[in-house]
């Protein structure tokens, strides 16, 4: 009888000593309930770093047609049908373009994923890049309300409400209200602007955050 092959478990490696040290340097140095642990910081930063690499790969490794399809579908949330109608082509052509782009990106970034997670399990590549894609979408999406922008700023740093709210000196409930389009007061606006490195006008109106 043929022996059943064991499926290799897909799991990332615990943050390295170097990642822990980087997390401690990024912190204020105090041990308090408002700070995420060094391990939590390292896990979060891994995905943010991979999102940045994903953006660079989209920009430099895809053809113009592939890049446009990826940006419209992943970042602008347009459906395959809508993209096809806008370009006057068959949806199946757009789908093939997206699949081709996905394959390219996985091949380009697979070794970065292996290095980051200290393993060569091919199954981990789409999982890691899937998380990076969500973060990259938050970093690149435009428009929407002030609540949408606050949500995207949080997601762009791979932060949960439970981690972000204490850092902004507000409750999780209040942060949720702001993400649901409650108007921030002056102090809340100042804290969020400083934390994310954007202007108040960007949060309120979506104007340039230069």
C-alpha cells in the first residue's frame, strides 16, 4: 500500500532575536499596558514590510496591463466585469491577466517570504501575500469618508482597534465611532495626525497629506 504523505503544517516562525530588539528600540522603553509586546510588534511589522515589498513588485515586475488590472481590482475594488466593460474586453481576459500577475508576484516574492518565515513551504506564500495584499490595499485606497480614512490608516499599519485605541488614549468604543464617521474633536484629531504622520485635512477631507 502507498503510504499517506503527511501534509506540512503552515505556520510562521516566532519572531527572531533581531526582530525583538528592533521592537524594543521602536518602543518608548517603558513596560506598560498601552504598549504591544515586542513579539506582537514583530508579527505586525512583518506583514507591513511584506506589503511594501508587494507594492514595489507590482510597480516594477508587472506589465502595464497587469499593473493596471491589479491596482483597479485590488486597490480600487473594481470587479472583473467592471474592469472588462471599461476596457471593452471579455471578463475572461481580465481574469487571465490577474492570474498571470498573481503568479508573477508569488514567484518574485516567494524567497522573501521564505526568508522572513525561516521555511520553504510553498503553501505559506499565498497566505503571507494575502495578508500583505490587504495592508497594501489600505495603503493605496483613496476617497471615502473620514471614517474610511481612519480605518485605512489603522489597517495600513496592520493594527487592531484594541492595540491602536490605547495608543491614541481613547477607548475601543470611541475609535469604532470615529471609524463609523463620528467627527473627531480637536484633541483626537491632533493625536491621530501625529501618530500616523498625516495632516488633519487629510483625515477630515482626504486632501494631500504632504
